[in-house]
C-alpha cells in the first residue's frame, strides 16, 4: 500500500513538472514574440518622402494678327483660246512659225497661194473701171439733154430715161467697187495671221496641202493659240465655303487676293484676283465653279497644271497662339495644361484653329494671361503642383511656308503684315 501511494505521488510530481515546463516554454515564447514586435516597432524604416514638384516651362500665349485662308484645288486654263482656220481655200505655200512658239497678235503664220486671188482682184478692178466709164458717158448724155430742154428739142421722157441711166451706172460702179474690196480681202486672207498673243500649238497642215476656207468651223483647222498672260485658275468650292464667302461679303469684308502654290513649291508665290463665280451650284455635287486670274508674263504657268489655291474671305483677326506640341488630347477633347496662381496644374478644353509658323491658333478656351505649359507636359498632372520656369513663344518657320493644318476650319492661316 505504501508502494502504490509512492508511485502515484511520483507520477503526479512528473506531471506537475511537465506542466510547469510547458507553461514556462509558452511564457518564454510569448515573451520572445513580444520582444520581436517591440524590436520591429523600434527598428521600422521611416515613411518614404513625397517626390519633388515637376519642372515645367510656361509662357503666356503669343498674341498676333493672322489672316485665315480657305484652301482649294484647281487647274490652270487659258484666258483665251483661238482655233486658227483659213477664210479662203487654196494651197499652203508657207509656214512661218515653230511649233510651240510664243506668237504675237498680227504675226504671219501661214501663206496661201495668192495668185488666183490676185487675178480675181485685177478682174474686179477692171470691171470697176468699166462701170465708171459707163457712168461718165451717162452723165455726159444727161448734161447735153439738159441744155436742150430750154429749146424744147427733147422730151421730158427722154430726160427721165437719161437720169435713170445715170443712176443705174452709179449703182454699177458701187457694186464693182464692192467686188474689188471683196477680192482685196481674199488676197489679204491668203496671209493667215495670229488673232491673239499667246503660245501656239503645232501645225496641223504642212506646206503643199490644199485647205478649205469658210466661215465658222467649216474651214480646215490649221493650229490653235492659247493666251497665257493673263491666265485663269479654275476651281470648285463647296457650298459651305461659298456661304462663308457670301457672309463675309454681306458683312462688308473685302475679298483678298488669291495665292497659288504649285506641286513642287513650298510657298505661295503666284498672286492673283478672284474674277468670276458661277451663277449657280451644281445640284449633283453641291459645288460651285469659281475662277481667278493671274499675271503670267514669262509664260511659266501652263493650262492643265494643278495648283493649291488659298483664298481669304475676310480681313485679319487677333489670335492667341501656342506651340502645337503643347496641345493635349483627352479622348475627343483638345486641352491645354496651365499653371494657376496656386502653382497647380489645370487642364482647359480649347477649340483649335489652323497652324501658323509652327504655332497653333487657339480659337477659344484660354485667356491671354494664362500660363500655358509649353515644355514638360509629360510630367505635369492636373491638380499636382509644379515648379514653373518662364519661357517664350515664338514662330519657328516663316508663315508663308507653314504647312496646312488638319484643323476644322479654316484650313490655313498666315501672319498679317
């Protein structure tokens, strides 16, 4: 019995010791965890510092007078075109020009054999001389008869007959003179001369060939001449541009001269005036035909050439300009980033105009005093502060050579001088 009691006491003692060990281990673990947390709190890294404000360059919009232009595409056309045709028939015996020459009005171009017409003229002149001789005889007979009237040696009927002979002879002389003039014209028409000044085409008939003369288009076509100074520029304009021009005229704005650029040119060197607008729009295309006239003293411009024409439908206007690269795209909107008085960035929606000298015209949305970010826009976010440095806006290309911009309207503009 005592041995059993001793074994029980020994087992209880072992259990109590194990419980104490486990309890001491748990306490030690808890103490270790608390110590670790305290070390983490004590040795935690400090919070990351905020980034410095972005550096940007700002400038107020450039304020300049600009002239807005509307763009057209068209072709050059001669101001006059003449088909050279003979007035008389005969054989070509001479050609007095080189194909493609510049000919002057009245210059001899072709010679038709004049001998048959010279013979006809000589015959007509002989007939005229005969008619005059007959008239002179009739007038002499009438004069003698008038002297006999007082002696009653001649009847009144004979006097009337002699007067009628004189009148008939006078009519015959007039007819003979008319035939002389007609034959003289035929001789003159054997020399075909240039009716206008311009560039002549190639000859359609060589010497030795027979040609037919006549009025209108019945005569043989010898060549054509295009008048190139002045020269026309024909184009088609949309109904919207036509209405814009009409509104400008109604407001009393004078239509400015037109300027034309050829395909291989960078500037608009050809100057002219708008001189014709058709009397109605084409109902199929909704366009209206227009025409400008230009000086072409050296005949450089040639009919059929294409050209880009710009036409100002109003006067100059005051405009705000910023670098085109400063314009931001926000989905369907165009915006500019500006720096407010508080040093923070704000985005302003704007309406764009054309590009002038590398600068974009801002039709609306900003004020002349706004500080527009022109450099560093990638680092500037709306609502964030920035470190602004003052800059300056200036055109980077001559206005006359600036490329056309893909703007709503107008298509192009230049600085006003």
